C-alpha cells in the first residue's frame, strides 16, 4: 500500500499560484512550524531519505514544493511557518500563497499538520487549522517527536489535542490526530494509511469511484 509513496519525485517549487502543476487527480499537503519535524516525517513516511532535503535547499524554503507519486497523485510540502525572525512582508507573501493554494486547489484532499508533541496547537497551528476549516479540508495532525515524552505523557497530549479538535472542528471537518516519531519510526503505518485513504490509493475494487 505504501509502495506508491516510495515513488515520490520532486516536480517543482512554486512561489506563485500560476506555477502550480495542473489541478487534477489527488493531492495531500503537509504543513508545520519550522523545526516541528516535517521534513523528518516526510522522509520516514515516503521511505526516501533525501526527499524533504529538496524543500530545505536555499531558495525553496519559501516555496510550495510538489512531489509526484504517480500520474494522478502528489504530495505537497508547504513552507514551514512560525519563524520569529522572518520579516513581515515575507510572512504575508507566504500567507497569501498558502491561502490561495487552499482556496484554489480542487485536487487537494487533505492536509497533514506536523506539530512537536511538546508544543502542540500553537497560534500558527491554530491559524492553519482555521484555514483548513474555512476551505472545508480534512486535517490530520502528526504529533511528532513522541519519543521525547514518556508513553503516559504522550498519550495525555494526544487525548488533549483530540479533545480540542472535537471541540473546535466538530461542525466542519474531520480532524484526526496521532502520535508519531521519525526517530523511533512509530506511527508510520497509521500516517501512511491516512494518505492512502485520502488519495484513494487502494481504490481498485469494482468499476467507477
Ligand atoms: P522541519 O523544519 O519541520 O522540517 O524539521 P526537521 O525534520 O528538519 O526536524 C527538526 C529537528 O528535529 C531536527 O534536529 C530533527 O533531527 C529533529 N527531529 C525530527 N523528528 C524527530 C523525532 O521524531 N524525534 C526526535 N527526537 N527528533 C526529531
């Protein structure tokens, strides 16, 4: 099932909406605060060590990076947010680009939001969730670096986050959350299953959709 995820290949980085690839098929976007662990999570989920390094090359960090899985499916790495030292105009440009992406993109099926489980649901994360709710996009939270907490503490964070999601988003979108560790490779199958479901990777049974 995860096989198609291993095919991920960089297509392009877009700094403007007119640079996006054709809006067809299925797309899942991955977002997160800088340093939350998004690149590590992407690498482990796809099994491709160098994948997210592409998004970290100078000049690409402010772009939306598109990775092709097959003819119809793409993973999309959104630029990391929440850098305190980023100048306001740069932050505003980022915000416009991501908002336009969420608003325009018909093929977008869901957004994975990566958070450090020790600092979940920061103000930036909340803003991201509000945009997703506004665009009626389902969200899956990866609470990563779970290896940094005891099992009990990590589980408590998960329950708290799930409670907050249920409270804030029960009317709008299906928002789910899980624990994850790129270091220990925990939660990888669960994350892969979410992507596969959103991108209908297993849809091989019977005619039609
Ligand atoms: P990004 O800026 O969100 O792409 O974050 P990175 O993937 O580059 O990770 C930021 C830092 O956190 C790096 O030093 C990683 O080694 C570390 N990191 C990422 N994921 C994990 C994890 O699951 N466990 C631990 N202990 N460290 C992690």
